[in-house]
């Protein structure tokens, strides 16, 4: 396959038929090794296995929970020369989610025989090719036609399928015994014909071929979308530990009342940005952007640029704290949040072109400040097949273009520690906030 080299180096967990019959565990090898060893039938089938693996990982399935299992001899379909299932490990165990069957040329060959119509493809050669062929002579084919009448096409067709070595061995048997038996199995049934030695005349011929004729082969991948979606939900869901959570908590005593709201931990659906239904959420931190008409232009411009980039987004204008609104969007699997704060409003009022907003990434919870005019384009790049990644964007924002003091605080982890401390402070509400902060930082 011309594109097999692009996936040949992929290291996959394979469970071939011999391993299953011997009750042995799966083996890990590259696709190139599997094809070379004959574990996978051919490069074309290997290419589709590799692309299926890449799709599942890119969609959000964890690579360490994906394997490919070969069909056993007693479950291999009659039309398939090889077949592999992509199985994903979930709470239910290993679940078959994709079937990849090499149907070879079975379908077209059967139809061609049943309808007596050649179903072949032709591809012209750039330069004519000389082909040496060993087969029946024209006179021998005519003699077979007179001898076998309605069965002549089946007999000659069987002889045409045989290799030069097989034909020479057949001729040697006929010369030794005066005749030879030939079994033909096709859609017309299975019959044995006796052919006299004088009817078997073979010759070597050289022909000039201008086109290549072949019967196209078929690889049939079948995807169970509902099962793949279930795997994505399970593999991307996690519970984010709250700030200040103890590693282990003693079990509640009998009769104790439990505050489910206070004890609830925020869930996160870490959908890859490419497949997340909503790409970002807009969070007005300063409610003036919602209430006051003078900021309507900024609000409408942001929404318009998001729509122009083809991004599905939500707007959370509730009065809840920013932390709760972040948690809501994290539970919905929204990868990015655009926070419009007081600084953004001041900048917009002074010079609309200089306004900046905060972009937060769901999984790392890190934030960068970007121009409001280009933030939608940046989100679109992060949610597409673009080479831009969040780590690159975060590193760039902490580089020469940013305030050196802010870049230093971000690099040393001070910004993150301060943010976490302020969040915990707001939750605890101590009588002496400064003393509480001093004790917290002293314990670090």
C-alpha cells in the first residue's frame, strides 16, 4: 500500500489467532513487523488497522486500552481472508468496537462467475510491458470446447487459473497415465473431469500488454459508533480533586449527616478539542458587559468572530462565582473558556483595539491573556488539525511578548499557587485572612 509507511511504525497490542488458541497474552509489535511476519495478511489491511487506531486515539480513547484481536478460524467469515477487531477496554471489559475485514476479491469474483460478466478494472501502463505466459494453445482450447461442450468454459477457466508449475505437473501426469482428472469447484458446483493427454497442449507465449487488468480487492471497516462514544465518555471522564482535599478521609460514622453539595467533587469530561461539541464558553466576569449598552459592541463583536470561525460556544451570564462556572463548563467537556474581566472593559473603553481577555484551558486549568480581536482565531486553531498546541501557546505567552514579571511568576509556579490560595481563602473565610495566608505559604 503506498501509504503504509505512514503507519508502519505504530506499536500496537495485537492478539493473533495462534495466541488465543494457545491461551497466551497479547503481543506488542509494530504494524510493519506484523505484516512482515504474516500476522497481518497484507499492507493494505495493516494500513486500515493503523488508521483505525489513530482515529480512536484522536477521538479520545486511551491508547493503553486499545487492542486488535484476530478472528479465530471458526469465526472467520466465509468471504474474508483475514479479519481483525478493534477492542476497547471499558468498565464492561474488552468490547469489540470496530471490525476490519479483508474481503479480497470475493464479491466481484462470485458475481462475475454467476453472471458470466467480467468485473475487472483496467489501468493503462505508461510504457507497454512484455509478459510471458504459459497456458493452453488456441487449438487445445478449441478441442476442449468440442469435447466438453457446455462445461468447456469451466474447464478452461480452471486451467487459466493454474500457475505454469501446476500446468507442467498436470501435463506430466497426463503423459504418464494417458489422461488426468481435474476437479473444478465454482458456483456451478464441484465436478471432476477426465482430460485426455492429447487435449492438453500448452505453450509459452510473449505478449505486449498496454493495460493491466485486475479484480479490485475490498477492505471493509465497520465502526460501532455507539460503542466508541461510550468508550470516549469513560476514557475522558475524571474527577478533579478539590483544593485542600485530604489524601484519605475516614468513613462517616453511622447517623452522621453528609453534605452532598459540599462534598461533591467536580467532574471533568476531557474531550479532545476536535470532537468537543462546544469549543469554548464565554464568561463575563464583570456583569457590566451584560447590563450596559456601551459594551454591547464588544460583546456582539466577540460572538460574531466566534461564529465566523465556525465555533460552537456557550455564554454563561449567571451570577455564580467564576470557579463554579469553570466547573460547569468542565463537566460539559468544553475545552476553553474566554473570561472577560474588568481589565478588558477598561482597555476597550480606552482603545477597543487594545482590549485583551483571558483564555483558560480545561485540563491544565492554565490561563493566558490574548488580544480580544484574535482570541476566536486562536481557539479555532486549537480546535482544528492545526499544529498549534496549548503548551506552545502558553509558552509563547510567557515569552518575550509578555510582562517579564508575570512570565517569571508563571514559570516559577507562583501564579498558580497564588490562584489556588485565593480560591481556598474564599472557601474557608477565616477571621484573619492575612494570617491564614501566611500560615499556608509557610507550610509549603
